[in-house]
């Protein structure tokens, strides 16, 4: 994980986002590529309900306000990045050079924000994103689209700053290609973890013991300290079970395969994925 994309919104969620990105970068002396895409008023209006029915002077006023907010976010985004790098003693540089420390670069672009972020995401090893607390001009399902479309692991930052991702990592295991891809994507972090807890939920009489023991044995061959937890669903809410398990084991990071209800509509996520995208208290690494 040598290059990490960090889309910057210029809001109060930038702080926890930056800290999570730095926690991911430290073990590998990675380069953080901070990216801000300036939203035009027209783009923002498409994703903001209060402008859908504006007409005449009201529409002009709404667009003017959106453009003003976009300019404010752009100025704030750059200032947040420069302040964070100065505070964290991170060198800002535009070209690769040999250094044992984390480096960073700042980039601002204009254009279709979701498209530009998606394109840059495909060129990096990891994408770190934050959850928007209020409308930011992007589609409300932007994270879901990013996870399904970028082909890279996506790390969702919590709303509270985190200092490490490699203390305890909880791996949510299910016999699926998505779970296998998530583990493969997270392997650089897993090999640096102090403790890994592989958690599996048994549903409808399934016996997951053999599969979970096998994945745990593969971790052991890599020298990863691993524990196993198999939990019976017994009709209980699976996202809630996983969330409570993550809290109980004090997970610094949750690794999860991203599931869809159907191949035809990939943006419709299963309950676990959607729950962790929207509500998890820990950083969550997703791979589709």
C-alpha cells in the first residue's frame, strides 16, 4: 500500500479522515494523495433535493448559494491538508523520492466529482473516504458506487479520529469470493497486526468451523497472531452481531467483503455491508 488516495471535502469530517489515512500509511511509509474536486453549482444541484423544484429567481439564488459553498469548501480543503501535514510533519512533494517517512501531495481538479474520484481511485493501492454528515454535493450512495466500481479496497474512516489500524483487526469471514478478495486486499495490514480475530456467523444450521479453521491456519503460516470466533445467528440481526463483536474485541479495523443482493444491481448492498458503510464506529475496509 504505497499510494493512498484521500478525497477531501473541505468539511469538519476531514480531521478523522486524515488521521485514518495516516494510520494506514504509517506501516508502509506510503504516499497520501489528497484530492479535492471542485463541484460546479449544477453538479451539486443534481444531488440536493431542495433545488429540484426551484424555478426562476429561486433557482438562480439556489445555484449562487451552491457555488459560494463550493468555493468555500475548496479553500477549506486545501487549508485542512496543509495544516494537517504541517502538524504531522508530513512532507508535501509531487514526485517520488526515497524516504522512510510518509509523504503527501495536494491536487485540486474541476469536473464531475464522482467520475474524477473513481478514476484516481483505480490508480492507487487504497482509497480512504469519510462519511458525510451533511449534503456535500455528491450522490448519497457515493461510497457504495466507489466500492463496486473502483476495483480497489476502500477504507471508510470513522467519525472519531483513530491512531492505529494494526492493533486488533477483525476479519468478517464468509465462504465467498468477496470475503477472499477483502482478506487479500487487507493482507499488508493483517501482517502488521498485533492480533487478528476471524469472525464468522453461522446461519440456518451451517457449520463454518472447518472453513474458518482453514483460513486461520493460512494466517498462522504468515506469522499472523490469529483467534477464531464462530457465532450462531439464531435468528438475530447479523449486522448487529458483527458490530457488537467488533466492539467486544476492541477492533481497530474491520475487514469485510462487500455483498450485493443481485449481480444485475450491484449498488444494492446486503444488510451487513450497508450497515457498516453507514454506521460502524470503527474504520472498515471493504472490497467488492
